[in-house]
C-alpha cells in the first residue's frame, strides 16, 4: 500500500509504503481508483480552522492527530472483505461514505452519523483516500457505483451530499416555485447548481466575485448571476425575485462574515439562510432581527449515508451532469493541494491511484 501522509500539520505530505491491511470482521478493503482533493483537506492539513478575531479551532481540540492519510472523497473496487462483511463482494465498484459515526449513539441511531459526537470520518479521524487502499469499517458504507464514473462518484460523497443535504432543508413547495441564492460558484457552487436543477428546483441566482466562475454558472443552468463586488448587489438579487422584494432561500457556500451578511440582506421576512462554507471569521446579528424578520440561519454539515444512496439514484435518473474534473496521479497529491490553495484547479482535482 502506497499512501501520502500528513506526518505533521502544515508540512508537505510524505510518501509511505507499508503492508496492505487485511480486513477482519465487518471491514472491507477498497483498492482506490479515485480520491478527490477537497478544500477542507487544506484546513485539516493546516492544522486548524480560523474562528475570527485571531482565534483558531485546532485539530487536536477535535481529536484529530497526525500522522494521517487525508482524503474523504473515495471511490474504488472492493479487493478483500472481512469474514463478517455483508452485502458486498470482491470486485464491486463502490463509492465510500466517509462521514462514519460510532454506530452506537443517538445521532447514529437517527441515521445522522455525520453528527455523531465520536466520529470515525475517513481522511480526518481515520486514514483516507490519498492512498492505493483504504480500510472501511463496515460494508454498508460502500455504495455501488452502478455506472457512475469513480472520479465523479467520489465527489458526491462530499460536495454532492453536502449540497444535497443543504438544499433539502428548504420547504419543498417554495423550492419548486422560487429561486435559491447560491453564494460561491466554485466546486461546491457548481455541484449545488446542477443538483438543484436535477431535483426540480425553480432555479438558482449565483453570486461570486470571479466573473469567469459566473460565466460557468450561467453555462451550467443558473437563472441569473450577480457579483458581490457591486455595491448594490443585494438590490440586484431582490429585483430578480418573482416578488421583486427578495428571496426566501439562500445557501452560503463560502462562509465568511461578508457572504453570510449578503445572504441575510437578500431575504424577505420568513427567509432561510443555510450556512455551509467554512471559510472562517466571526459574525454578529442584532437579536431582535431574528424574530422580527422571522429569519432562520441554519448550519448544514455534509449529509447522511441514505442521502448518498438517494443522490446516486437521482444523478442516474435525471442524468445530472458531472462537475468539471482534473485527473491527477497519486504522486501529485501535494501538488494538487498546492494548486487548490492557489485557486488554480478548475472544478475538482481528483487523484487516480490505480491509473488515469
Ligand atoms: Zn470534501
Ligand atoms: Zn455515534
């Protein structure tokens, strides 16, 4: 097994070769064919999240320690199974649900493993995808590809279910009759746009400061685009609402104080802003505004195992187009992370450890 390992936070990844593990019990060994390089891998590799005001949430405070193989967007072929693994066979092509919980607590019993207080997330708490192989604790976390390319399915395990979970937080009738403001037209934004259209949503107004990304959003089915650099951007968004007064739904995929404020500024009374992005910073709001504007600000974190299954079915049924993907070799892991940090990746960078 060859893996690129974060041996120390903030230091370049190191290549390690070690014996390929043999699965026992319910475990499954996946030979990785695709591993997405996600923006949150950069935060984990940095060793902290920025909380604003000079404060940080360090990995150690979350129980995340090096050495760690990063990468939670994993697809591959089942190479070996433990004696108690059920429902999969050697040779199956699968995408791995990485947001694995303890399997024993109240959150896990509700099917919300992503909210488990003692998570076993692959690529964060356990070793993940920047590797030729990955050990998955239970076969049920392996969802069949059924014809979807591994490099595409890998992204559905993260940005896919993240946006799907967030979009499902809106009232269905409103979702089908009014536009959603999507802030951020990067990888997550394009995923949100195509899934929204695939789900039968009314449509999206996409906001980004990068004109090239706005053009891409229009080419991928946005109803309209706006640039937050314009001083009257909130007025522009409001004018695009069917009522002409403002929107009821926004998703902030960036997550800094300015983007969250923009989302709130575009809402009519009774609006809902779903916060997804983890850019960092600190945000304040006068408390009377929450009741007076009947405003909902709801955080959304990744999605459930069932949502990954449902999303894969939705993608097949509605032929949802895949996001733009750049394929790279496993040995380019550090380079791809550096390019992502520099904003030089178009769509998503995916490592292909079994060959491009
Ligand atoms: Zn991710
Ligand atoms: Zn749990």
